C-alpha cells in the first residue's frame, strides 16, 4: 500500500503519561510545538500531559508553567498512580484529534520523528520500531522475552515490535478503550479492534546513562498483567499439562495391566502411582477447564475504573 503524506487539515492529539519528570517536559513541549506548527503546519494539535500522580512536586510545577507558556497544552491529573497504560487510556478518552500519537515523557522518543509515523497514517496503527536502542543489557533481555510472549499472548504480528511511541487513528483508539478490563494493556486492546498494523524504523533517542521512569518493577507488573489479565495462557497451559498427565497415566495403566495379565508381572505400588497420575491429571484438566469459564466471568464482571481524574487544566 502506498504511503500517504500528512496535510495541514489533519488534527492531532499527542498523549504523554508523566511520572516524576521535570525539565525534559519543557524540552519535549518545545520540540512538539516546532514539529506541529512549523514542519507540519497543522491546523489543530494538542499536547495532553497525563500526570500519573507523580510524588515529585516539581513535576506539577513544570507542567503548570508549560501550560502558561504553550496554549496547545492540556494537563490531566489523576488521583493516584494508575500506571502508564491507564494514563495513556485516560489521555485517549480526552483527545480531540483525528490522529493520536502516544510517546514517553523522558525524550527517548524524538518529536522530530513524528513525520515518519504520519507518512503511514493510512494504516490504523503505526508503531515506531526503535533502532540502535541504547538500553542496559538486562532491559534488552527482558524486552526480548516480553516480545516473544506478546506474539503468543495477543497475536502480535511477528514483524512488529511494540513501542509506546505510536500513531493510532482516533476512532480505533476510542473503540479499543471501550473494552472493559481493570488491568488494560493498550496493544492487546488495539489488536482486538484492528489488524491493520505496521511499523516504521525510528532512531532511539535515549542516553544509556540516563534513568528511565519505566523501571524493571513496572515492566514486570505490565508483563504480569498481560500474562494473567489479557490472556488465558496460564490456564490453558494448566489444562494441557493436566491432559498430558491424564493421557500418560492411561497409557501406563494399559501397559502395566498388560504385563500383569499376560506376563504375570506383579503390579505392587505401581497401581497407586498410576492412580495418583490419573486423578492428578484429571484434577488439573478440570481446573484448567473451570478456569477458562472463571476468567471469562471475571472479565465481564469487573467494574474497577481504569483511572480517576482529579483535575483537568485546558
């Protein structure tokens, strides 16, 4: 499919979850303003900072100062720390642009790369494939492991690498956030709505010595939510293990019964072991099947809010 260029009549919403960042917010706003007003010459754009209840008091001070100096900035403060996924979903809910761009608050995603995303705006979802990532070894390992599970758990296309730097058509994003779950993972929600997904190579603008707000603990929490709340992978695995144990015990039972009846070999404690395998496997299989029903009941009954807004400054 041919790439399409951006035009002045398009409208954009940039959503940036914020947690404890300070001076980088000012630099980020300046670069975004330059891109949209000078390079793209957009008729409408807005920058939505979602303050995820940052404990650093300077964060809100910087945001308020930015709001005074830049008329296109909107600030949303949440009542507590709901996490990056929920903060992004909050921003999407309040976005007015035809195209939504999400990015991090620490300048590792350069606003100057946004035109590359917009050249593929004919697709529903465009992910930035960050090149030459300057991250620590442990982060690279955990990212690769998560990428493998993304492919298994949420049917991520093999050639797509997930990133929080992405372009989404507003109607796709708005439909995705309607999906009810207390522990949302935005890519999983988006993939449920559309399979018109592509990516574009973009340079990773991140100093290896700088400290990212996206810590290992937060990565682990997102991965755990993905594994448990956005898929039934563990329950299905339990069912497979139970079925395998049940099948193995059945084969062993036939084998030892044959030896007893036709070869006269005494069974002894073998019968007890076979019984344990049989009923243990049957129990695991039953838990797996019941779990499938249980996870669907939970998904339909949970009514916890993804986020709660404390204040909005427009």
